[in-house]
C-alpha cells in the first residue's frame, strides 16, 4: 500500500475518533443532571456565606440561574482560590464560578465562557493615607493580595519587583482581618469586593479607597467568565447559551443592581 494511502487512512481514522469524542462530550453535557461549580466563598458580594452558612452573592445567583436554564441541579464545591484551576483539571468540579477574570495566562490552562461582567481593581487603606497604587505611593508599605488572583499577579509584577512588600493570602477574609489589625497597610482587590466585603462592614470603619482604579488588560484581564476544562466544549457552549439568555432577558442586570453600585454587566 502506498504511504500516502496509509497517511490518508490514519487521518480519516483520527477524524472519526475526533468526531466521536465531540459527540461523546456533547452527549455527556446533555445527560448531566447536576453542575458542580468550584467557588472560594469569602469574596463578598460575589460569593460569601450567610450567618446560617448558606452560600450567597452575585456569582451564586448567576450560577443558580444558569443551572435552572440548563435544568440541572447546582452543586457548590468550596476550594481555595489559588487551587481552583488545578481542582478543575482534576475533575473535582465541572466549572469555576468564583469571580475569576479571563487572562491570557489562565487561558493556557483552561477555557472560559464569554465574559459576563467586569469590575475595576483598587487599593484600600486607612482614610487620609497618602498611599497610591504606584511604586512611590507604596514605598515601605505592606500590601495584601489574594493568592492566585489577578491582583496578586499584577502586584508581584509591578510592585514586588520594585521592593514593595506584597503578601499573599489564601482567603480574602484573612486580608481584611490583617488590614483592620494594622498588620497590612493596604489591600488590593476588585472595587466592589472591597466596598461590600470590607468598607461597608463594621471592621472597615476608618478605611477608604486609596487612589484611582488600576487598569492593565494584559495582567488584570478585561472580564470575568466561568472557567471550564479545555476539552469541555459542549459544556462551554451550553453555559454560553444560558448566560446569553440571562443577559438578554435582564436577569443578570437585575442581580447586578441588587449587589453593585455601578454597571458591571458586559453585553
């Protein structure tokens, strides 16, 4: 048999196998009875726990609405933020729904749905502080960031390399506690999380935003989406359809008005 014929057969066989895998994934998505979302539940108003221990927040509401659209049961799996991507890859859950911004670096490891919303990133510090989100404005200061977050990536690339003390934490609540106690001089996170999760809480009395919002599309991304595994195209497509319907009918806008002070939903 000619070599070209052998190659042709192999390519045809691979095409059949690829089609079978795609069909299998699509069937698997159709047959799913539950959708397991990975979440780090200490980042109000996106995801946090009520006094009774129930999950609540903007992302939680969106996730539950998506599950309803897809006629699946939502199952929430709590995980540290920096471990969400490895846990997704290890199949501990089906998708990440935890205010995770879409960045080029993260897209090397996983896929994302279409962007759902975007939030500005800001420092918080003591009121009257001269702290600013610059190297000169942070000289001699200690800044807290969430481990595995885009804010950590930015702070380490822009500030730590210039001698600023950037400290990483596994949970946002730990950052707020150390900021309130004076162990940290500032914290860097998205503005809505800072406002609702700290500044408007009793422990945030005496603190305020320090300087303007920080923008950097390469390091800070340009929108938040659900994270899915690279080979889960059928699930990704189903999630995108559900999210589009929820945007089109105004559901996600209504959730945003419930939790946020500014417009955050992307069209």
